[in-house]
C-alpha cells in the first residue's frame, strides 16, 4: 500500500494534478489506492474485523489494467465495438424472453411451490429421498418456492444444464410424470424458439455491423478541404463547403446517432455534409 501511495505522489508531483487525472489509467489507480488505504485503516483499526485478505483483494484489482492489452488488438477491439452496437438490436427479444420466463416462474410457483423442501415435518421431504440423482447432487436450491429460485431453475433449463435430474425431484414430490409438460413447454418456447431467434438476430446484426464498422474505420478520404478518418471529419474552419467563414483554426466533427441503429453510416453522412 505504501508503494502505491508513493507512486501516486510522484506522478502528481511530476505531471501535476490536471495532467495526472487526464489519464483514465491514473484515475483508476488513484481510486484503487484510496480504496486500499481505507481497507487498511478498517482492518488495522481496533474492531471485530481483522481479515487482511480484504486489502489483498482490493489491491489485486489493479491487474484489471491488463485488459487494456485486449483493446490494442484490432480483432478484440472490433469485436467489442460490434457487441456494443448490436445489444440494442437484441433488446426487444431479451425482453420477450424475460416476460416468458417470468410467466413460467409465476406459474411454477402456483403449481409446484413448496414441493421441494427439507423440512422434516413435511411429508414431501421424505418423498424426495427416492430421487437419488436430485438429492445426491444437492439440487435443493433448484425449486419453485419463490421467484429467485424459480428463475434459477428456468435458467438451468434455458442452458440445458442437467434438467433431467431437476425434474426427478418434482416427479417424486408430485407422484406422477405430468410435471414434465411444464418443463417441456418451457423448453419448446424458450430454448427451441426464442433462443434460436436471438442467435439468428445476433449473427445477422453482427455481420451487418461488421460491414458498417469496416466502412466507418476504413481508409482515410478527402472531401474538398476536409479529411474524413473513421467517423470523424477534420477541417480548417476558414473555408467550409466553398464558403469563406473568416474563422481561423482547425476543428473536428463527429456524428453519433441519437438512436442506435446498426445500419447508420456516419462516414456517408460526413461525406454528404462536407461535400456540398
């Protein structure tokens, strides 16, 4: 901790506070250093908590700076930009998936809420003893007793994670196989239909946005006295689109869509604006 504090003091002394805070990495390091100091005071100050691991965990977060290396690789940088752009396009489908999951979670609580229990006074707890796969894997949290647990069960079904063992517990507590229809309908609607729709939308949007980004960050071009690089235009203010403005200096312009749309081509917009 003392070395981190010394590093901050030296950087601020040499570069000054304003220049020091202009770097996002420096701001991140300063925040972690402050958190480390507070954690050290909390741990070493006489109180009931004295676990030194807290200081180590906070100090270890400094290694997150290594993620900057990923952004220096073009393929990772391109993948990250595309992911951020296609998320809005998938929002509506994720909302539909959440609505369907909430409906099944509510229905499951009404039909099978309280069936999975470890209460020795409840006869259902003894019925579960026959579900050896369910009890052997300690699947007790996989129940439909409340909304959080129900969502946990449905998420396991969505990723097709050992759902047969989960069903076994409900079969023994209900005394029949009809509970399978509940899980089957959820599988057909969410896994077979909605998940495939999400996959197709993401793949389609990915290739659409890949084409747009390649155009956006492609080669530099000149339109009149304006240089267009990526989604930015650099120009001298004394003359715009053939008009003398009387303003001196060099400026840059950047266009960003108000509503995220994967089909927007900022470079084409810049070309139309400065090519008049």
